[in-house]
C-alpha cells in the first residue's frame, strides 16, 4: 500500500480499488458519499477500526447529550434507539447506514 500513503485521495482510491469502500451517492454539495463494506474488517482492518472508533465516539456523544435511549431485553441485550434529533445528527455525521429508515415519531 506504500504507493497510496501520500494523500487522503490516494488512500480512498486504494480502498475503492480493493473493495473496502464503495461510492454510495452524492450529498447536497456534490461531494461523494462513501460507504464502508463489511469486507473491510478483513481487507483493511485499520480502516474498519478507525470507522468503529468514530462510530463509538459519536454514539457516546449522542448518548451524553440525551439523543440515545438504551433499553435491555430479557436477555440483557442492549436495544439502542435514537430520538428524531439524534437520528438527524447521526445521519449528518455519517454514522448510520444510508438506507436506514427514520425512527417513528414518539
């Protein structure tokens, strides 16, 4: 990967080439939106870990701000839900899948 380490654009091109990410669309400013593929866990573990760290950090911030509710089922498995505002913030930060439906109004 040495030839791709000199810039972010080259790094993104590398991740596209190996299939770790894909172009998911364009935002309102015409910037490309990328989605990380599950295969990144194996083929680009450093990218996957950076992505997971980013998601975790932002979910914790949303929780601390009161936008995330955590409930537990009978097996003590966490069930996380976002408020409408939390959903919008998470969407703007790119931590939700692009095709994730909006939460119902409570």
